[in-house]
């Protein structure tokens, strides 16, 4: 699979899950996202080490590693070899979960079909294991919201982030337009996955909640991702907004 095809499949899966985002017409449809935030877990073929190795064959190089201990995350920032979207691969560290929910999600993941555990395209295929029960989802939600999200969604694109500079409109204007179409923002530097650097103005827009059917037949509405907008406070040495996305103090060296 070539990088362009990979990104296209990620995007098609993303707007399939979030049709309200796919229907937005606030900027040209051809505008590429500045970055794509993918969420996975450090377990078996879904671990970042396995995924980044496959992604390297498509020209993505590691630009930095970031550790957010308070969120139980190790984040890999991956730069493409052209001016396309960067990847932010957020890996949930299973060891940060309490014993019971950790063993429960491990048991769920172990039920994945081997054919759904191969290559980088597993990020585009959706959830490779059976749907969890609502009770398990609640257990995981209490332990760590991203664990619950992964159990329902699998390793996947959580949200796309757009650079207001590339969109040609200030954040305040786009924020108002999104509010007018029924997508109000969450204020602050949070996006449901990681904390964004204070060097950027940032807004996260949760997608509309959608009905999810769990393995025991229960139906519940959940918000499973969204859209982010970012804007530089001032011009700096970073050519791309993605390079300044994560707080500098969370950067770490990997052996």
C-alpha cells in the first residue's frame, strides 16, 4: 500500500464513522489535515513498534517521542517525506491500567482474527476483535477513557487536526462557523487523547454522538472522536504546526 492510498483509507473510515464531519463544507474539500491522531495500545501487532516499522516503508520517519505519564500514553510523532499529513500515534500503555480491566481488554484483543492483525492497513480496517459488552465498556471507561474507546473502535483514527493558517481563516472565525452548524468546541488544550502545547491555540470539536450496539444487545450513544483546529500564536522556527503540537516538556529520548 502506498502512502496516498493509506491516508485515503484512513480518511474514508474516519468520515464513515463521523458523517457529520464528512459533510462539513467550511473549507475546500481538497484541504489536507495538518495531522491525523491515531490511537492504539502496546499489545502484540497493535503496538507502536510494529506499526511504525510498517509506516516507515511508506516514508514516515519518527520526528519525536513524547511521554504523558498522567495519561498513560507514549506518543510517536511521524513526519511524511512530503507535505502531506503528519501522524500522531498515541499508544496506550496497558501496564498503567488496574489488573482487572487490563486483563479484560487483553482477553478481548486476543480474540482478533489473525488476518486482521497484519500490516499498517489494520489501522483502516476498524475493530479487529469482537464488540465488548456494555458492562466491560463501563469497566474500562472507569479505568481509562481511551481503553474504553479502543475496545469499541480498535486501533484507529481518533481525530484530524487542521491548521487555520492553511485554511486561510483565523481560529475565531472557524470556531464560530462550527458552532453555528452544531459543533461547539471544548475549550482548553485537551482533545480526548493528549494535551496540546501552549505554543498553539487549539480547539477540539466532538463529533455527534452515535448509536452503538454492544455485544449483549444494549444500545448506547457515544461520542467517538472529533475534529481539531490549531493556530500558531506567533510565527516561529517550526515550518509545520505539527512540529509544535506536543508540549516540549513531554519529549523523551528512546534507546
